[in-house]
C-alpha cells in the first residue's frame, strides 16, 4: 500500500484539492471529460493503441488518468498489454483515491476491480502498471524505458513549477520513443519552450472547459 498521508487533500464540493499546492486534482467542471479531451484525444488515443503501448505520466494524483486509459484500451479492443508508468512525489492514500473515484459512475466497474490492488505495481492480463515514487527530477533520469505517449498532469505550473522545469521537459523528450507524443492541459510558454527544446514538435490545441488552449507534441 502507498504511504498514508491523511492531511494532504481537502474536499471542496466533492473535488479533491491539494493542500500543499492549493490546486484541484482534476477539473472542477468534469474530471473525466478533461482526461478524455486532454490526455486521450491530445495523444491521438485510442487510435494508436497496439500491444505493448506505453503511457508515462508526470503526476499520478488520484489515478483517474490510469482508469480512463485502461477503459479506453479495453473498449478499443486492443490486444495484448498496456504499459502505464507514473511518476509521483506526493502519493495519496488508497482510501482517498477510492473516494475520488466515486464521482465517476462510468468508471465504477474498473475502479472496483483496482481498489484492492492500489500500490506501487499492478499486474493484470492487459495492464502492467508501475508507480515510481519521488521527485521526478531525480527519478525520471534514472528510468531505463521510453514512452509512446506522455500525460503531463502535474499541478499548475504557477503553483508547482518544479514539475515543469525545462530540464525535466527535456528528460520527458529523452524518454519518448520516436514518433511518440505528449499532451498537457497547460499552454504556459515556458512549458511549451521546454518541450520544444527537448525535441518535440509542439502545437497548441483547444483546451478543456475554461482553458482556452492546451499543448500537444510529437517527438521528432
């Protein structure tokens, strides 16, 4: 099980907020729709799914993105195994994650399947999941693998700038397969420049909800 940290979130209208960063873990409008728009559509998924496809993520949070990705994988009829690696410095307690998932009735079947399994690894016939704990600035450079798609989902760059530093964005690019992709809800200029300097071709797409723009990238 993950370390219990009972005071790291507070609930505002059933949406979990980080007390450290004063930022929600997902959109207060519709977290499920945000993940589908930003991270699935933003990375051209599920159309790109193939056996062994590897998603990596900065900021695991409540695990919502993993749930959404695995539902999309199963609904797409993709064969084989989806690999999903997430980097997280401040893990939630499993009970907190399970409570957050209650807001999404469309995900309840999968949420119930994974509820007793939350920890640093999950192995299913169609999923290999690993949660890498610690500061991504330290852990990502040591990671020996590369992703086909990145979900860049840290807290707001204005409140959590460490997770968006140019050097870390360069590491994201370095750990991306040729032709791989990245997507994030933010359109902050320094984030876009960091990804571009790392080796991504960056485009700006329509954002979700109140956000006018989001960022997408393809590894050259």
